[in-house]
C-alpha cells in the first residue's frame, strides 16, 4: 500500500501534458518543497529544496491551463518511487500520483477565469458585487 501524502509545493517548471495510447490525458509538473530551519540568530532560513514530480490524470488539462512556474499548489496523493538506470548509474526518483491539486492563495491570488474577465482587478468589493452581497460575511 502506497503512503498518502499532502503538502504545498512550488511549481518550478511548466506542466507537461501527455496522452496514453487510448487517448486519455495526464500531466506532470516539476515542483519543489522547501523546509525552513532556524539560523544562529533565531531567524528562519530556507533549507535545501526537495524536487518532486506531481502527476495527475483526471484534471490534467485544467492543471496545464491553471498553473505556471512560481505558483504554489496544494497536492494530495500517493507517494511513488521509481528506480531506473541512467548512464550506467542506478537512480531513484520520487513522484506523487495526485488525487487532487489546488492552487494555493497563501502567497498570492490565483488567476481564475473570473479574475481575468474582470481585468485581473478583483477586490473584495468586486467579489461582493458579483455575488450580489451588500456586505461581506467575514
């Protein structure tokens, strides 16, 4: 049984879409996860990044249309290991077979179709107006 993992990852390479022999789409996106550690002064510094490929079947087209390098994504899926040989050396590669992927809004807004239609200037007032709200409920 493969372990289920979830986390936030930074997209470092444009997603690639591919198709199986029977025409089903799947996509792969190269990401990084960074740990943070305390320095000698008690501040936080980035640790070494861990690079990992995220692979998804259902929703592959949406991923390719929604994600760019520099975006953060939230992923839940199964951790897989692949062993292979390259230039005579044995190597190990890890990937996450994603069940779900979402664009994180923790660091910046996600560019949704609605935002792009409105000229990329959606404010909380514009959101309230588009929802027909007279006052924001939070």
